């Protein structure tokens, strides 16, 4: 028999995964780009990699995330009324929001909602990015929880 000195009862097995962590549902395959990559190349990389978000890595630091929408807007701006111009990838990069892999999905969803973003980079300043959490990842996780 096990004694509990804190007076707290352990959670029942069905409640243990009620709010899984980011680590359990994040995408571990991280496709990233250098800020010097041309917009068209970044879009081609998205298509080839089957991803909708590209972290922009400058050296060892992520300086932002580029979404499909960001790239399309940038490409339209390049071919606007001033003709074909070169727009740096940094010009269409949105600020990155980072979350620890041990963060609950509830907290991650609240952060996405508050920041009005559909993607979070997973990692920290010391270890760098280790994955990415998208709104699609959250939807899949919620659907899996709902069907249990």
C-alpha cells in the first residue's frame, strides 16, 4: 500500500492525457530557411516540403516565421506597379512566438489566440528550435481527444 503524505490523490488514468503537452503533438520535422533566400525559392520549398510555415533562421537564432500568406503577399509586391523587384525574405517575416515543449496544449492554444497567430515555434533560447506547433496540429489533437 502506498501512502500519500501530501493529501493529494493521483489523477485517474483517464485524466492523465486530458491536456497533453506540446511535445506530444508538435511537428518534429522542421523545415527552415535562411533570411537571404529569395521569396520564390521559399515558396518552392514550402510546396516541396508540404509545409505552410517556414522558420527563418539567421545563424543559430530564429528571427521569425514566414507563412504561405506572407510569401504570396511578398511575391505580389515584387511584381507590382514598379515592375519586378527583389524583396528580402525578412520583409515578409512575422515575429516568432516560442513555446516550451512541456507547455500544455490549452496554454499553447491560448497563446496562439492572444497573439493572433496560427503557429508557434517549439524550443527555447538555449537549445534552439526543436519543432513547430501549428493550428492544424492542435485540431488533430483535439479531434483525437474528442473521439476517446
